C-alpha cells in the first residue's frame, strides 16, 4: 500500500564533494511526513548548483512518479 503524505519537505545542503577535484555541490532531499507523523526519505539528488524552474519541475515529477 502506498503511503499518504500530509506534507513533503524539499531542501538542500551544500557539501564539498571530491570528483577529481574538490567542489561545493548541493545535495537535495525530499522528505515526506505521513498522517501519523512518520518521516520517509523520498529521494536524494546530487546537483550541479543550478536551481532553475526546469530543475525543480524534474524533482517534482520524480516524486510524483
């Protein structure tokens, strides 16, 4: 059975990631809170730094699917 979420929180934190060289990259998280107050991590994404409308639309589409 699929969970029903009363709220979905989406946020980001910037961390240093070593990929050949050290760079600051955002890690985005989507967390759903159920009607009982339980929290589920819905998705994590490593971004390239951009937060334009196209990026957020892809995030919300991933969550919906």
